[in-house]
C-alpha cells in the first residue's frame, strides 16, 4: 500500500488549507534562559516544501523545534504551525506533525516493526492500520527486509531510518527532522538526503530539516532559513542563495614550462586587461583551492580570452565555470559585520522589515 498524500485541510476551526498558506509562522519569537538567549525575536514565514534550518550547534535550531511542537514555552512572541497556535494547540499540532529527534531514542531490544507500530498506535491509528502503515513506511525508508531484527543490532544509518519511519507512519502534513544525517558516512548521508527529498516530492509532506552542514541544504532544500545566536540572518529560496555571480572560477594544471600555472595565467590575463583575483571564499569543491582564479566576466569574450590564454600557455584547463554564491557566505558576511561592530565601526544593520514568506515547494 502506497503512503497517500496528506489531506489538504487541518480539520480544526480557524485553520485553513495547508497547501496554499504558510505551514510555520513565527513573530518576534524569543526564548531566554538565565544565562543564554536561545532565540532572539525570530520572525519568519515558511510555506509548503522542503525548508532547511541551518545554523551552527547552539544556534537555536532544536529550541525552535521544541517550541513549534508545543513542548517548550516561548519567553515572548508567537508561533503558529499549520494555522494552529503552539501555546494553545500543542496536542493537535503533534497529531499532525512528525518529529525525528537528533538524539538516539530507540529501544535496542525491540524490532523496527514493533517500535514503529507502537508509535503509530500512539498517534491514534487502529491496530490493523498501524501494522499496514508500518510495513509501507519501512519499505519506503529501505528497512523492509530488516524490519524484524532488534534495533540494537542496527547500524547508525539504519537507526536513523527507523527514526524517520516513525515520524512518517501516521501520515503527517509536516515533519520536523533534527540533524537527520548525524553520524552517517558520505554514502549514508546522500541516501538520507534522497529520502528526505522524496518525502515531499512523492507524498506531498512538507519538511523542516535542520543541519549545520551547509552543502546538504543547498542540494536538498527548496528554501533555507539561516539563524545564528538565535537571530535570523536570512530567509530565501535556495536558488536565490546560490545565484550566479559575475565572475568565472578557473582552475588549471602546472607544466614543466610553468611550474606555477595559476600565477602564469593570472599574469597573462592581467596583462590582457582582465580583472583577476585568486583563491579565497568560493573555492570550496575545487581539487586545489589555492590554484583557483576568479576572473571578472565582461561578456562572452571573457570566456574566449581565458580559453585562448590557457591554450597559449600550454596549460591544462581543469575547470572553468560561473561561480555561484554559497550559503556559507551568509555566515562569513555576518561574521564580518559583527567584527566591524566590535571594532567600533558602527552597529550591525539588520533588515527591519518582516522577512518575506519562504516560497512554496516545487518538487525536486
């Protein structure tokens, strides 16, 4: 039995269609502890789709999820999930939302089937439906063949899949996934990210996924919310974060004639009138970041100039591509502004306007 898409309405008076409105709204949301401010006047709108919540450890991601689930009170501000007030409707929210916690919470002496059936029953499914949904969900996450083995014998990746399955088994309209790739190797991480993407594309379930690994969210999410120290740094579509810049990233090989091919190319391009810089932010993903040139693109002729210059020098062209922004640059820019403020160069400017709603999901 295929996992069906969620219903379009919440069935609660005053809550409207999930597919055409924001699924999460916070307004000046703060959470303060005696010595720490976990969230600081956070205002953000999140629409259906796959949304990444990114921030360093301690940025306030887990605190926000606890508040959105109605498990922890906010110090001030408001929050709504699926049109429901977290302070009044926590129980209803938890019926309609799936949650995959970051920490290991699985009993080692029961099977995946037993555990997920138990969670389905706790969510209100009758016994037969709980067993059927459990089988379907474990098949979806790739654990069907191992479903009767005790969880204590599972690998880390298999345990993460069990946690994902229990978050999906009751057919939620929205799932919160807290650091779902923690402890996974690169292959396991890619497989988990693929599963997360399919949660929305195949079943229409909206996803809020937290991570401190920026590259994961760039590849998986439609939209990204960046927080740091409990404050909102930026909220926009992934495409907007990673839009192309007006520069070419060029990587070349060295030769016997030019032991430092990068420097030889830089000098030749500069002599031809091109604006060239080396290395620095934006070189992530290159084989040799120190051997990357950024060439300001003045049009198609810049591509021709780089190609002809590389050929004239007898160098090997490893890569030439239009450089794209990376989400990491948001943090670098924030750190730079914070440093300027600390040096007395004026306060950090933040947009006083409410951030625009994060756009709706559009598939893979």
